[in-house]
C-alpha cells in the first residue's frame, strides 16, 4: 500500500543527533552537570503533588509558570517590565519556534535567517509550508548587517530569526544590530516579526545584553529562551518566549489544547525556584569554554568567538575522519557548520581533558 506522504517529505530522514553511550558526550550542547540532590527532591515533590490531580486537565494558560518565568528574567536579564501576559511557554524552544511558524508563516510567506545557523530552522519552515531563505554571515560568522537589511527590504519576510548566541558558531548579536533589524522589519508593508533565539543566553560573556531589554520599544520583537541548557533541564522540555501581549495572544491560537502537562509545569516551576543551585556551574562552564578555545587556538586551529557552551573549530581536510577517531576514543562531538569544521560542547573538566588528549592522538 502506498502512503499519501507529502511530496516534499519523501526520502527525508528525521532530525536527530547521535545518542551514544560514550565516556564524553559532547555533541548536543547539554549542561554536563546533573541537578543537585536538593533540586531533584524539590522537583520530585512538586511532581508528586501534580500527580494527585492528573485526572484533571492542566492549567491551560499556565499563569503560575509564566509569573515565575517573568520573575526569573527580571533577575537574569535585568528587565523589570515583564508580566505573565508577556510570556509564552511550550515543550522546549523547538515547540515555541513551531508555534511562531504556525502563526506567522505558511504558504506564500517567507522566513529569513543567517547561515550558518541552527539546522532546525529550515525544518520548522518546511513543516509549515513556509519558504526559508538565508543570508550568508561574514567569514568571522558575525552578521552582515547591510546584507541583512537589504534582504528584509527585498523579500519582505513575515519573520526574521537570529540565534544569539548563534548555533553552531557561538556568535552573539550586539543590541545595536537587533535594533537595526527591528527597524528594517518595521518597514515591511504586511508586517514582520523579529525573533532573537537566546537558547544559550546564560552562557554569554559579561556585558553581553539580552535582546529582551528592547521589547518595550518594538511590538514585533520576540525573544525565545530555554531551560534545557543553563538549567540542565534538557529532559524537562521547557522553552519560553518574551514578547508584547498581542503577539503572545496569536500564539495561543495555534497551540494545541493543554499543550503543557501538569508534570511539565510542576517540574519547571520547581526548577525556577532553585535556579541559583541549578546554574551554580555556569561560571565553571564559561571558564572551561574559554580555556578550551585558548587551547584549540594554541594548537593552530581557527575557533569562532563564542558566547555559548560550545566551540566551533577547524578547518580539517577530513573532518569525518577526525570525528570517527574521537568517537573511537570515547569522545562524541558534532559534525556541523561549514565544511571542514567541527563543534564541541563544553563538558566537565575531566571530559574536556579526554577531548584534548583524544584530539592530539587523532591528529598526530
């Protein structure tokens, strides 16, 4: 029997990085530190309480969680204007992005981004029948602002997405450039939403500001975040978005009913109440990142400046051979980005020591 699969999906493979049982899993930018026992106990207690009411549907608008997220951002990004109505949340920032595409994309519409960047962006566009266009970044992976503004004027996209810090390069976007993009998008006749994807924002270097601080000025600006990385909650699946209330209200139209389970809400709220304990190792990860970048450069590699918890390095004549050689030594990294480059997530000091010794062996 032939299945009536959409023509544009024929022959494709589902997205997914390898999940292998190795000594150092450094390929998907996870926080290498498990939640402390006290936080595990708090989450378990909150989930147990939620389980007592699992015969009922969860809070459809999750107002308590949105309030907690607003309080957290007020501290983390120094933005004190937020209220629950300015926050949206979903099962990971992937679902937040899908909601955005469902609301603002679709047939006959275009989303614009800047390559190289997160490999899921074209898949959100594909899944919502939205045209996906990219503008190349500069050789140092920073944004070519003139080209970006020109592309917005030429293509009149309904949405512009910029990751900051960018994945896979780690490149952060200065606030002045966020302003320029928002100004250019404001001139699109039918409207254009600018989305700044800050999945790795908590790892940014001191002085790098969040685009969330600009939201009061731009009703078409949205900033997405996640609890997967700095919170070490990748298995909890909670992403969120900050924007003006009218933009949030549009996302409510396309979300599935009760899309955030009571267990997810309880887990996220318990984690937010203990964010200081969960994020205690963020400074350590930053320091390990900077040491890794310095070491790689000392070995002669080019390394992109990074504000995230990973480093893109190269070039290699045969990056697949290097990847396989590292894997044979128990180190799993990622083949991604421009041809010849590799990306390594920042792990514990022990994992990074294994990475360094393995790389020296493979490239000897």
